C-alpha cells in the first residue's frame, strides 16, 4: 500500500483574494486565529439563505463547504455552484455523550442530508419534536450564533 502526500496549503490558500479581518464572518463554533476569505464568503452566503459550494472544473468533485483546491485531483481550478437548501435525510445519530465543548447541547442529533444534485452535508438537525425518519425532507439554514459567527443546521421542512 502506498501513501500519497497532499499539499494542504492549496486547500486554504487566499491567493488573489482581499478581505480585511474586520469584515470576516467566521463559520462554525470553533475560533481560529485566521479567517480564510472563502470561509467568510460561505458564511455570508448562509446568512443570505444561499448554499454555495465549489466544484472542480477538472474532475467534477463537489465541495460543500467550499475549498480552494480539489483533494481528488489537486486542481486549483474550481467554480462556485449553488444548491437549493432542501435536502433528504439520509442518516442520523443521537449524541448522548458529546465532547466537553458540546455537553450543554446533549442530547442532540447529527444528520447527513443529501441535496438534489447528490451533494451531502453533515450538520446538526434541530427543532425535532419526534424521532427523525430517514427519507424525510429537511432544509439547511444558516444561524448566527454570535456577532461574527455563523453555523449551519438542518431543520424539518
């Protein structure tokens, strides 16, 4: 078995993109020292109700959340694509024993939703009053959790 090495710097490059740190909207619960402009743009799109990923123009691999480089063929030639926020629940699990940073949220549901184009995303599934059912319709929405921070979650349609 051979192991190939990946140039990880290509996946988070900010080459040719200008954005001040003051304008950056962070994505996710965790704070990083540096906010990549691509991530900030993704978070801003979420706030506007748009789900925008990247597709590799070479091998057609899709990335959601978006990346600056393809991890399959290593191309940097990617273009934006937008999907409808409605998805189908493909799988889920109820987390009863979470990491310490999520202890106050337990129990919670983590779900895989598949969009019409086949792109899949892992996210919290919120607002459920009964156990979810595989195949049910869900919707990916952005939620502002702090002045400068956004996450996405699935909600029941």
